[in-house]
């Protein structure tokens, strides 16, 4: 069985805890448009391991869309950002871990391992 090629982790740095229940959509770019490919929510530890292997997830341009406003509403907080989109390119035979560090008024991301 091939190793999964995409994962993410959302950490709410305003609380220092994983962001549980963040709705995340995965899109794939084809030509000049985006196609919804998968959607799910973060686990109790703020993680998602997408069910794709190198055989099912070709190299290309993808986008993770995190529904931030819904997450903060569930936690009775306001946020500046209704959602965060992270666009990234993939190559064949590599693993991509795309973390999101989040506060109600800021965020950052990087390529993890």
C-alpha cells in the first residue's frame, strides 16, 4: 500500500490547542478552474490525513480551504477571516504536510514533514 501523500494540522495558537472540527475542502486546479475533490473536518487533535496515495493524487496545483469563521463561531469568538485558502503545487512521489497556525486575527502556514 502506498503512503498517503497529503495531510494537514490546524493549531489554534490563541489557545495553544489543536483546532477541532474545522471544516476543510480540498480542490484541484484544472486549466483556470477549481474542482472540489474532497471535504472533511479536523479530528480532536486538529489533524486530517487525506485518503489519497501517490497512485490517486497526481502532481498538480491544489488548494486547501479552511472554514475559519465557523470554527470560531462554535467557540463563541469573532475572527477577521471567514476562511483561509492555501494553494500549493505537488510533484510525484512526495508527501505534503500543510499545517495552519491560526488565531482570530492572523494565520501562517509552512511545508511540514
